[in-house]
C-alpha cells in the first residue's frame, strides 16, 4: 500500500519521464551487455593465446633439454672413463661447449665429485652437490637428470646442471658427464615471445618455488623463492599446465598461461607467460566510458523533452482518470470515468476500461483469492514430495512402500507390496543388486547405488538407492530417488571429456598431431612392426632457415607459413595409416606404417617439391623461398634395428646431414641415399 501511494503521488510528467527512461532502458542494458561481453571475449581470447604461447615456449625450452640429452649421450659414448686422455678430453669438451651456446661448461666427474675433465678448467676441483651426483649414478637411472638452481662460482652466473651416468666395461655407473645450463640463454630465447616486453616470460621450478629467470629482468625476482606466491600455488594445483589470474612476480595483476617443460627429469620446470590485465582491458574501458557518456546524454535529452511536453499532451485527462482509479482502488466500485469525445481514443478506451474494471473488481478479487489458495496447496504438495521409502524382509519381499511410489515409479503403494524387487529391476543389473543385498545381510550399509527400475508405463528410470538393515535384523529399509537427469548429465560430461581428450592430442597451430600424440602413435607402430615383421618408415622434416624467416617477417607470418606447410603435408601424404605431426617449432614428423624405403623417399620428394611450389617468400634463405630438409629412417626385417630410440636417431642424423649438405634435400639412413633439388 505504501508503494502504491507513492506511485499515485508521481505526476503525469514524472510518469512520462519514467516511460521514456524505461523505453531507453533496453538500450542501456544492451550497452551494458555489450561491454560485459567485450570484457569476457577479450579475457577469453587472451587466456587462450597466453596458453598457446606458453605451449610454444615450453616446446622451445624442451628442445634445449632434448639437445642437451643428445650431446651428453654422444660424449659418454665417445669417451671411455678407463682410458681417459685428459688433454684430448679437454680439447673435445671445449669444442663441444663452443658449439652449444646453451652450456656454460661441460665436463666429467668421478663418483666423489672430482672433476676428471672439463671444457674450461684443467685443475681438479670437486663438485658440491653430492646428492645430485648420487641420483645420477643410481644404478636404476640411465637417463639425463636435471639438478637444482645454483650460481656458478667461477662465472657468477645462474645455472642448472644436467648430467648422465657413464658406465665402465662391466656396465657399472663409474663416472658422470655433466653440463652447466646457461639460464641467461634460456631467457634470451624467451624474449621473442614477450611482444617487445608487453608480456612477461618466466621459467620457474614448481617444486622449490624458485624463479629461475624472468623477462623483462626483475632484480628482486630471478633466483628468489616464491613458494607461497599465488601464481606458484596455481601452478602446483595444475601441474600439467593451464591459465590463471594472479599478481605477477613484480606485483602487477596479470593473466598467466603456464606449461611444463618435458625432458627436465628431476625438476618440475614451468614456462609462464603473463600479460597485464589492466593493459588488456584498457581499450575496453575507454569504449565503455564513451558509451556511458553518449547514453547518458541521450537519456537526459529524452527526459527533458518528456517533462516539457507531457503536461500539454497527456497530464490533464490522465489526472482525471487517476482520480477515478483512486476511488475504485479505495473500494468505490460506483466511480466512473468519462472523457469528452475530443480526447485521444486511447484515453477514452482507458476510461471505458476503468468502468469495466469497477464492475469486475469484486469478481476479480474473489478469483485472486482462489488462485492464491490453489498456489498455496501446490506449494504444500511440492514441498512434501519425498523419496520413495520401501522395506523388504530377509527373503527380499517388499512389505512397505510409501505414497511417493506414485511420483517415482508410477505404481500405487499397494501394487508394490508382496513383490520381489527384481521384478522391477532391469535384467542386466540383477547380479549387481543381488550382490549388494547379500553384502547388506552382513551389516553393511549402501549409499547412492545406481540401477534401473521399470516405471509403470514401461520405460526404465535410473534410481539412486540408500539402505541399511534394521536394528532388529528382521527387515531392510531403502530410500529410492529418481536420478535419471543426473545420469544423463554424467553421460554428457563423459562425452565432453572424450572430446577434450581428442583436443589434447592436436597441435593448436597446425591441426596436426602434437608431439605427445606422435610419440604414442610411433610406439604402437614400432611395436607392431617388430612383432609382425612389417616395414616402417619415419620422415623427420625441418623448415629451412626458419629462425631467419621469423626474424625477417615476424612470428605471425611464421605461424601462417607453418600452417601452409602443414596443409601441404596433409594434401601430399594420403597413404592409409599415415600419422602426421608437428614435432616441435618448425619441425614435422611422419609415421608411415608398412611403407617400403622407396615409397617413403618418393613421397618425401613429392612433399619437398610441393612446398617449393608454394613459393613462400624467404629472403633469409639461399633459395629465396621456403624449403624443406627431410631425413628418412626405414625399419625392415633385415635392418637390424630393434630399438625405437635408435630408429629415431637414424632419422634425426639423416635430417642433420640434409641440412649440413646444403638443405632443400632428402637424406636416408647413414648417407647411402640422398636426393637434392
């Protein structure tokens, strides 16, 4: 009543003003929704792009660890700890260090940490991290291990040690080959992803909570521990990668994409790409302010017009009708409103409506009371709908059913009495329900056990059952709830999870298989080829001079070039069963089951020529266009290969020779066959 009285005191011009304001409200709502949508779209796109960039950065850094693994493996195979020539060893390690800018130094050490040979030092000193040496030389270990963050004393440079065990003639781990990674080198590789410093790029150790490097540099971040930092906590909650919003290591509120680096055995190394939230939203905020100012001016002008014109056009007749409506509202159903013929037809219709309203008000009030009573009964019924409660004796015969059986199963309670529950349970689930009932006889209770029961109309519904044995052990009490909608939702979630699993095996840039899916496919194909004596070929493909391409044309053009090459891969390689993957960065790989060497070489050449025909400009290449170098490895019954790692190393060495022999060519095996442009 107080609200109605206040409304009645608003003048007609005020009502017109409210009317105009209401008419403009959808516009204001639309502007608000547009702004919110703009915010959400921008943040969604930023989160997706940051995650993709983090994936790219992780792949780049993973290449450093993969290269380090290959170099250390070559060193430990090339040197013998029993017949070590210190001078030649020093010369060899110095040369290897010079060819690998990711290393600060490389050397060999005894089990007690004494350096036996080193790329820069000739005197025998001891390594300090004996725990790390013990882990590397553990007989169960044969792979490269990555040590903790430290500062190299000789150069005062931050580093992380990578190492592999060396075995003596008896196969024992008698020494260790190690290298000190240049963390500044890793940071410099990340600068290209920072968009000129607009984004931050960090390498962190999630296990220790330490920031290993950060770009742009932060004096108080690199090397420091941030174990309780919100960003670190988000990384630990999602160790396989993801996106989060948190303050950066410099304190600036940002959106971060992060991804673990594969191959860093012994450490949980994470690449983190961040971008300031304020910088992302600044353009949207500016647009929002402009929209707000424009909308406010429009509303003010419209309201002024309504205020000035309202009285002349509408106020006086409406005031008369208002007085009549007030009398009717106070219970005077004899009140009538009558306007002169010259008033607007709409107002005359309103006058007649008031007259009809006065005649029907009593009937309407009675109907309203009836509706209110009906709604109250409906609420009472809805609030008291319960689960179906049923009791069965020790033989499984139902002795009680609550009235809720009508709503749950469509059966009257008395129709269910004397039945055995299996008469309504789906035949496929009889054994499961029987086992549950037998377990309850031992005193066990059940909670949320799902099975199907037949509704009276013939279809089956899913029910969730809870139950226990009575204290007297003479009967069992169950409550049954219809969970059909819940089961359908669970099936939808499972379907969505299967779709997500499919997306997880696809490279986001090219649409090809990603590295993880490639490794799994190759493992299956290699095992099948060995077991069944089948041929198997692998192509390792590298886009020539691609770093120069990115430097010349930018990363967006580089991404477009990779997409075009990937499209050509799919177009040329149509053999059934072929798996095509983006191996990392500008590298691609192809698995060709049951393919002979001649077939693989022919398709490799067709692919190389097809990419040349694309004529993608490449000013930084000696060929002027984008070209491919291809290495081929073939597995046959007579090849003698039984190790998948050796199989891939042959392809990798063939690719190396293709690039070393001038690029834009195909090489096979150990050099027996090569094809050039």
